[in-house]
């Protein structure tokens, strides 16, 4: 990407594309019912960021309890949701930043800083949830934090990595804009 510069059509949209994938993963984490699941048969426990469902026996009806009745449930949902909203804002700003002809590198660095703030909020929600869930909610059988919780961590890791990339990109401004003369390692005999 640095070799051809960000004016190279296919490379220009890699960062907004990765942010879009992060947004999709965040939506999956927010809507997914697989934050916590029973690991073995009979499957008696399933939880999302918003509610915890149990059933007494296999084939019975699920009894769901909202986690918004707990202060830690509201805190985990709010912090993860704030991190997700900041990610969506960064996605919109990245599309704007890379759509204009002249790149504003300080603007790009600001997106990186905002991604770090989003990562902090997401990680706070992802840490509050399992710590308080395992101490406050009675769990039976063997349970595991599952696929939707993993999508949440993937989103947080993508926020951190893309934050570094957005912050470091302005350091290569001359190479990206093509202002550096090539150096040749040829010496005549």
C-alpha cells in the first residue's frame, strides 16, 4: 500500500473496509445470543449481552431473565455499546477521509485516537460481563463464553490494531504522496 500510495484505487479503501468488517463483527456481538452457552448436554444455559436464559431440562421451555436489572449488566451493555458507536463514527469518518482527493493526515491520526477510545470502552464491557456474570448468576453444568463473546473480542482487537495503523500512517506521508525520490544502489565501475 505504501509502495503505490493511497491514491492507488484498490489500496485506498482497505482501511475503511476493515473498519466496516469491525462494525459487522460488533453487530454480531450485540445481537448474538451466544455470549455464554452450556458446553455439554443437556444444554441448560444460554446468555447474551442483554439476557440470561435457562431451562430445567432438555426439551423444556427457556426461562429468560433480563440482565438490565443488574447494575453490572447495564454497565457492561452501556460500555460495549459506547465502544461500538465510536467504531461506527470512526467508520463514517474514514469513508469521508479517504473519499476526498487530498488526504488530511491529522484527521486520519484523530480517527486512530478515537479508535483507541472505542477499544477502551469495548474492553471495559467485555471484562465486566464475565467477571460479574460468573459471580452474580447461578450457573449449572459446564458453561463457556462462546461465539458472540468472541466476536466482541475480535471487534476490540480490530479497534486496537486499526488505531495503531491510523496513528502511524501519517508518519509515511511523503512516501504515500510520492514526494520521496527513489534511491538506487548502483555504482558505476
